C-alpha cells in the first residue's frame, strides 16, 4: 500500500528539492507521512473549489503545485482564506505536498515541457544551478529549427496550451529564432533571456514595467497567463503518478479554473 511518504519519495526523485528556489516552501507541507493513500488529486493551487473537490472525492493526498501554506502562519483559524482551507483539509485527513519551483526546473518539469511544446532544439537551463550534478537549473532556452514570426510562435503556444488568447509584446511579424521559457510569473528572467541572445521570452505573466523594458530592449514577450502556463503540467503529473502507482486512483482537479477570463 502506498503511503504519503512513498509518494513524497517518488516526487523527490522526479523533482529533487535541490532545484527549489531559496524562497520557496516545497515538499510535504501538511499530513502524516505514514498515512495510507488510495486517492490522489493534483492541482495547480488549493482553492475553495479544489479543496471542496478533494473532500467530496475522499482524497488522501493533494499534490498542489503552489504551496499551502506558502508564507508562515502565526495562527491557524478560519478567519483567513489559507487558514480556512487548511482547517477544512486537515479535518478531512487530506495531506498536501507541493513540488512548486523544483517541478518548474526538473529534467521533465514544466519549463522543459514548455520548451519541447514549442519544438525547441538544443534546450538548456536559462539560469544553470550551481554545481548541479545533472546540469539543471531555472527556466529553459533553445532555438527553432527554422525562424518563425512572433505571430506564428503565438499560434504554436496557444495550440500547445489549448488556449484561445494571450498577450504579446513585440511586432507580430518580427523573426524569432531563439526562445526562452519560464513558467508562472517570471518577468525577472528577462535579463537572462537577453544575455542568452533570445528573441522571445515566454512566461505566464509579468508587470507592465517589465513589458516596457522588453519592448525597449527588443525582446518579444508571449504571456499566456499564470494558470495556463502551468496547469497543463499538473495534468501531466497526474499521468506520471498513475504510471508509477498503478493501484491508486489519481487525477488532476476537475473543478479548479483560471480566475481570469477573456471578455468580449
């Protein structure tokens, strides 16, 4: 019988803790490592919708990309949203494991899969980790076999992520050859992308001033949204876990949604 610990051990192998950013909160965050597990749900974020789904579906373990808790809590009460969600899940015996930035940077993590989804060649870490035995690091960059326009890159990204729209910075017709990717909210990687000679940075979201900086330094941006840049990967993670733990019921949350909407 699988336990919270045995699944955590597999996740450590799949996405090692050494890859996590120093500011992050990763690993088993809530629960009893010895608890038996039969039902596992992956999600991007623990929200009221995904927490309700976990309780309703008798989940033993949530694997949430974004940590809960993320910031230290001085008290655990239902008077705050994190406290209310934690109280609900703890009362129902639901453990929480978060891989977060270690999954972003893993060998088959989110950024690697984004780079492959864009059909990049010679994929390498955008910011290599110091002394990493596997040569991994944060973000990814690579080159296209043949140059594409920014509009064509946008169409490829929308197709891969199964989304209808995204924001772009840069002329739609400009030629793109080298691309950097950094999922989530990663405008801070703009400088690294520029130093690697990238024509385009793909990230989920960034600030207005980073968009202005990108425009001024002639690095195009494609911004599909934080949710869309990462949600696909928790669906993939559910499949990976299902292949490893064949006796468990594992799925990606069916109820969580992007809080942002495109309107007419």
